[in-house]
């Protein structure tokens, strides 16, 4: 995409009254716009990233057999009364409610609604198991909406629900989902620590959070720094008397972290009151065993920025970057030379795109100085910067620089696409 | 996709209390689920169609230079007060409102919000024109929510807004947008009649609706049946004394129709109160000239079903069909023969998918009769049905049938993919 065709512009100044890095860098670079505390709009660059994260999540959910749906936001009171949650817990504390004839809530989560749907399609054991997910906007009252996309009143979430005939089958799927979540974080360039947490009133045995170490996080975890798989617990359930890793005896470490996902057992909490039963081989009716697997898609975008940035801007991991490279021709004011440079840049732009490499092409000419263009490239954070100038073209080359490195490298124009692809592997 | 892997099942009975075809067929075939009047969830088959329509809309909007964004649903009262719409018109009549600290509305439309965003990025003439769109859920109070996806309280909409320095530039873009809309309807298999309508209080000159003739529609139009381009007006503005086409003198026809899209001039209605100004070459500030272009994405899905169906079910146009073909092996109970038939079907399934043809494969075996499977295929409505059986395999062939034709045709297995592709062109 040509940079002048994006209607947003970068801003030199940090927004006021923001502390967390994502709430500063994402608006400055033109990815998001703050409508009010905890409510953001996604601008063209931001939507590119949000879609890339969504697509990774979608691929991994499809990979474990998830079927995608798109449920409504508006939820009738009657459904929530069946599980007793309209006037207690999440329905009381965080659900926005409106009245239009009947009382209606804005979905903060979708256990009730989806259980109510699937029960129409379940008769006997043959109809199970299955897993259903959606990527959809959730709404939650937040007295303390802050930290940019980390905690919002309106946010994009992937919620998957699984349905089983037995605890054994549920546990097998739970482990598959846990692995899929691991792949999601890896592809997003993040290291997530699988952390034991309270089951939220359900089976305590099966509740795990995916925590990303960050000072911007609101959670606190205790984990084994030698091997997080040995031990990690959320402060909520942590026994302060424990000081060493139960496996390797390394001293546990206490850190702040961002809860980016959680997975847990629901047992029959929803299937019983909502009458989602299957008929067993013995002819008896049994409530379906359920699991729930959530991941904050817009929160993940924020977490990536919190972890992947420096003092100049964002450093996007390659799979979620809005563009793989940022192409900048250096123009000097010498019309004849500038024409050659711009022609070369145009050719590179077309060629890379043909080869499936996404390019942001800064063709804004002399309206901005080279310094301003480099600052924009660092702020926006594409993994590779490509510069062409009279100097590089004299060697039939372009200069490339990785966003997370200092060194630059001259690459012959004919090898450019291949070099960029290799760098990104 | 294998049919048994979709958690939904078709229903033999029509839902109660529904009159419009889309509200009957879409739930029966497992595309959507009615949560309450005017509120629907999209199940796996329905989401496939919704995504295909969205992708067509997205391609055509990108084709005229539209930049995609994703704005928030929650909108602060303050913004709407600036245009005077919080307590009047759409803000008073159809906007859902909640209070969470400040008063907030659920976006029924996004003129205020987007104008407030873009003004931060407009300085002078060079920054214009541009066009921005989103595909997003809208919320509107509907006392008469009915007719399935045709009129909802919660619905998916594409709204595009264009920003210009002059009326001339706006008019040029308006014509481009009108053509893009024409292509959208054509690709969706629909014939839309471009109809003059009231400008909703703005410039009367530029307001057009895209009307689809259907008894399920809530609008009434008067048009020239010989050539709709000659004359078509919404009843709202129609002069009942006019009886003949002003171009060819054919008697005008009165029909019920579905308003599937509208485009209109906004002038400076939003840019002035929200201070979206640009600096002209003379150094003076001028309000940006705006246009607005809406299309109901979920309504379009309903309109397609209203127009494209028969008494057996839906007849999806090829570009929006959830699957291009529905593959059904006929099993008889003879184990040896059935194994051969199923193996052949499996091979066709793999082969077609490799060639980029989307297949719904009915591998449900003898749990359902052949008649039930054919009825499901007709209800779900994929454009091509493929049947393999002992009889067809004896001739190294499969039987294909187009959903909108009665005749069947034997096609050699080796020519199957090519024949299906040709049929769909």
C-alpha cells in the first residue's frame, strides 16, 4: 500500500493521560483511535493487525476442529435467568442492560446463548463431541477501563466452547486446545506462561491462564524462572509459604503479567439448567460436559505492543505486522536523480507485491524529510525497512535493516525479495 | 466439509409464526438461529454465506479506493449532541442508550464518529479526497422487527463515507460508488433497481436506493418495466399523477421491494458541526463535503433467499453459496458395493477440494435415507448436486444436477471438476 493513500498520519506527541505503552504507541502510529475510556476504533493499520491476529486464532481453532459461528450481541434476560446469572455474578456486575419491549443484555460472554442453541441439535452420543467458536465484540462494564486495549468496555474476543459425553473426552480436547493456544502465542511472537488459576467456581482442576510477563499487566504470578512448565500459579491461588519450585527447587519468581487467555472446565453448570442433554447408550438422559476457552484478540494486540517495542516505536513480530516491509526512496531535490530513485522504488514495490510480500511504500516525496520518514517507519514498526537512494542504486542495491537490529545491509536488487523472505523466516 | 462435522441439522418443519421466506428457510436449513424478534445468530453455514457477501462488498469497496476500518459500537453522547442528533431523529428514535459513568449510545450509524476521527488527519486540499468503510454490527430499536434478516434490531452493515473538497469531486465518486454497488448486486445474483428517493433532509438531488423486487419488501416503487434505468421512484417521493415512463412512455409498474442499499449526499451536515475543515489554496477554511453509502450485508443475505428459492429450499447464486457443490454417495446396505461407492465419493471429495471447488460431502451413511439426503441438499441449496452410486460408477461417472434445473447429467469422473467449473461460469 502507498503511504499517502492511508488517511491517518503519525503523531509526534504522546497522547495525554496515558501510561501504558500500547495506549501511547498505537494511537500515535495511527493504528487505533480512542473514543472514550476503554472504547477504541481500529483505523486501517490497526485493522490489518487485528485481522492477522484473528486469522491466526481462526486457523488454530479450525485446526482442532472448531466450527465458526457469529452469535448475536443482544441476549434476552430469560436465558440468563435460567442459569441464575442475570442478577448475580457477571450478569449483575458487568453486563450492560437495555430495554426494548423485553429486557436485553449486551453479551459479556456466550455460554447461555450457545448452550441454548446447541441443545436443539443434540440427541444422542453420536452427535458429540464438537467445538464451536466465534470472534466477536464483547461488552463489559469497566469502572477502571484503562491501559489502552488491555482492558476495555468493548473488545474483540475469541470464545470457543466444547461439548462432550464424558470428562475423559473433555480432558483430551482440553489438552489439544492448550497446545493450540501455545501455537497462537508463538505465532504472535509472544511467550505465554501457562498458569494455574482458580476455576471461577467450577472444577478447580482444570483452569489455566496464559500469562505474558509485562509491567503493564494487572495480574501477579509466581513461577519457576528456570522452567515455567514446572510451576506457575496466579497470586489468587498461590500459597505464599511456597518459595521454591516443587520440581527443580529453583527460587520462584514473582512478576506482573497480562492474562491474555484462559481455558477452563464448565462441567454441567450450563447444560443442566439449559437442558442440553444427550441420550446415553443406556437410554438415559445426561447433561453435556462443557469446556470454555477464551482469548482476548484486541488484548493480544496490546500485549504484543507492550512486549515488542523500543523507545522509537513498535517492533511487530512478522506474522502480525501490518506490512512485512516499509520501502523508502530517498529523494534529494535533484529532479533527474530523484526520478531514477522513485522509478527504482516503484519497481521494487511492484515486484515485492507480486511475490506476495506486503509493502508499505512511502511515496510521499519531499513533503517529509528522510528523518521524518525513518521516524515514521520506526514508529509503525514493519519488520524490514528498505531504503533506495542514489548511493545504493549506484551499486544496483537497496539497503535493508531489520526493525529490531541496528545494522544495515546492502542487498543487490535482484536478490531483494529472496533476502527479505529469508530474513523473515 | 463433511456434513456430519457440522453441528447443525436441518429441520423438516417450518418455524412457527414466520411469514417471510428467509425467516423460514434459513433457520430450517441451519444457517441462522433466532434469538428474539429481529436478533439472529449465524451458524456455521450461515456464517459462510455472510462472509462471502462481506468479501464481495469488501472487494468492490477496495476497488473504488475504500480504506477499511472497524469503529466502536459504543458512542459517547457528546458527539451526537454536536450534530443535534442525540435528542432528535435517529438518536432519539432508534438508538439504544446505556449509562456507564457517561451516557453512551449503541451505534445505529457512524457519521458523527468517523467525521470526528478524520478531522484530526485533514489539513489542506492535498489530504482529500478519501473514502472509508467498515463492515460492522449496527443496533437499532425496532418496534416492528420482523421478516427474518430483512429488518433487525442487530444487523451487519457496510457503511462507507467519502470526503471531498468540492461537490464536483463528490459527484464523481458518487457515480463510481453507484457502479460498484451495481457490481455487488450482480455478483450476489440479484437485479437491483436504482431508485430515486428522498434525500433524508440533505441534498435531494443525490439520493438513490437499490431496490430488489420482492413481495417480502416493505417499500413500494414505481418504475418503468421496459427499462428500469429510465425511471424508478420510491413511493415516498412519487407523484401519483405520473402514469407513464418519461423516456419511453411505457406504463409505469407499481411493485413491493426490498431496500438493500442507499447512497446519498451529506453535504456539510456533519463536517460543519464537528469542525472537519480543510484549508483551501486561498488559505481559508472550508467544511469537507461528504457522501454516505450504506448496504445491509445481513439484509442482502435475506434478500437473496427471498428471490432465490423454490418450494424445496434455497437456490444460492454461485458467488454466495456456502458450498459450490453437495456430494452424495448412495449406499444400499450391500457392504462390498457401499465400500466402493464411498471410496469413490471420498476420492471425488479430495480431488475437487484440491482443485479449489468447495464441497459439502454427505458422508452420513445409512443414518439417513437417500430421499432425506436429497431433501437436505435442496434445502441447503448448493448450486450443483453430485451423486455417485453403483449405477453411475458402472459407467465411471457421477450424476450432476444444477439446483435450479430438473435434468440430471452423467459426467465421466475424469471430467467432473472441469464440468462443475464450467457450469458455474
